[in-house]
C-alpha cells in the first residue's frame, strides 16, 4: 500500500524526449522562470543542456524539484527549483472547488490542469526560485537551473500531478480526498428518501447476549525451543535445512504471538533468502552450510558470491543495509554534502562522490535512505566492495568501526 509519505516523493530516472513544453501549463511553468531572467544567453545554454541530456534523474517533493546537472566539470551540480507549498487551509479550499466542479474534476482525471486552477497552482513570475551549487550565482537562474526548468516542463506535460506534488500533495492522497468530497457533494444533491425497512441500531445488532467469554490466552514461552532431531537418511530432506526452517518458523511464531506483527512480512524471495543465509557467516562454512548457500542462490537465480555479499550486508544492518548495497539513489543536500569535508578534515583522504556513495581507493561509504552511513572495503585496484563494521549517522564513526 502506498502511504501519504511515500506518495510525496517521486523520482523520474527518464524524462520525456524533447525540450519545448507542449501543454499550456508546461509553457506557463517555463515562463515563470524566463520572465525573471536577465540573461537570455543563459536560457539558451540551459535549453541546449536539456536537449543534450545533461540533466540526470529528477526528484520531486513538496516545495522543490531537484536534479544533478552535468556541466563542464567532472562532478555534476546539485540544482533545485523551489516553489512554496500550499498550507492545509488553502488545499481544503482548492479541493472543495475541484470536487464541486465536474469539469475541473474530469480534466484532472484526464491528467490535464483545469483552467479554473491555473491561477492558483501555476507559479507566477518570481515565485519559482532557482538554486544551484555551481559558482555562477550572480544573476539567477544559471544555465543548470534553466536546463532543469525545461526538463521539468516536459514532466508536467505528461503528468500535471507533478505540479500538485510541488504544491504539497501526492497523487494518491489527492484522488482519495477528491473521491470523498465528490461523494459528499453527490449525497447532498440526492433528495431524502424514506427507508424501505425499519432500521436496527448497530449496538443492538452486534450485541453478544448468549456467547460465553473467551478463555484467557496461554502465556507466551520465554524463548524459542530446540527443534527435533532428524535422522541422517539419504532419502530424507537435508537435516540442516530442516533445522534451519524449523528454528526460523518457531522464531517467527513467537514474534507473532508476542507482538502481533510478522517480522518478515513483505520480504521478497531474495530478501528472505538473504535473511536466512545471514545466520551463517561465510568464514568457516561447514559443508552443510555451503549446501544451504548453494540452494538459496540457485532458488533466487543469483550466485553464491552475490548471496554471501548480501548476507554480510544483512548482518551489518538488516533490510536497510541490503538496500544500501543494492540500490544507488540521489540523496538530498545536507549530510551527504557535509561528509566529504569532514572526512578530509579528519585526515581520511579524498573521497569521490557518485550518487549516494563516497569512494576512496580501498574504502567506501554509502548513505542509506534511513540516514545511516554504511562502510565498505575492497582489495586494491578492484571494485569488489564488501560491507564492514556497523552503520552510524556519522560517516567518520562508520568508517572507523
């Protein structure tokens, strides 16, 4: 299920082809930035950057749209366009107006910006604020911000909900709220009708007058018990695998009994295989444990090395650590941009940035989506990175553990 928090962050790895906005609202978006520019040459250069694909993945959250834009230097610049989100009271008025207007609601469902909302949701001149980490800050917008503006206009052409997200609300929560308000409007317009049958109070219908009370639940055991012993029969399943599965099932049952939550609910086949393998360190694996690694890797279509690396990440920090191993992403400004100077000041050497990773010749730090830094090591002159240590919100602490 998509939560409101998940619905308020969208990342577009690819942007529709073309530079010029096709929709009237896309052109209005571009005009909001062009009208305050005092340097047409920068706009022209930004349009060229956009056409040549200098704008990387675009991330949209309430109040800002962010991307890394590649210029003449090796490291891309972090570029942002800020637009003030609406407060809750203004959103309530806006949603009520759309829900009461069938034409506006139909346009929005067709992924078009209703004309009646244009003055409210589209940015005016000077309302779209560009920011960029490049040194060209004398007369904004710089060419990197202009490039992001042109690429963002193509996103708005395809999906006006991107504009509404900038104003503070995600698509799913907007549609849910509009559905609720539209139903309320429809109900108010229906004439009162006499009920066909006499009603029954819910309290009377649901009252339990004859059932005895349930017995008190049994006390939960203090710990998981030992599984039974299995005979070493060549025709029977592998005893280690049975022992592993029985122990894991007992631990899962105890967690459900004591917390009413399944500790592995939602895990994919690969994530669950990594979790099972993480109970056995690869150093000094027995023959049976090696068989377990081989079978789990084969069942998930991965190699045993892939599984060993992922299991090491799971031991490092569970599911968030596995995500840090396998999912590069573009972190926002703040901790990531402060980490390199801190490492340099602590005599840890220069680290090269790439997405959420900082890399030195044999060491690497990866910033997870949970805000923790995860340390990695690799032999010299290779790119064979393995998790090490324990994660920390401080990059120096994570590197030294």
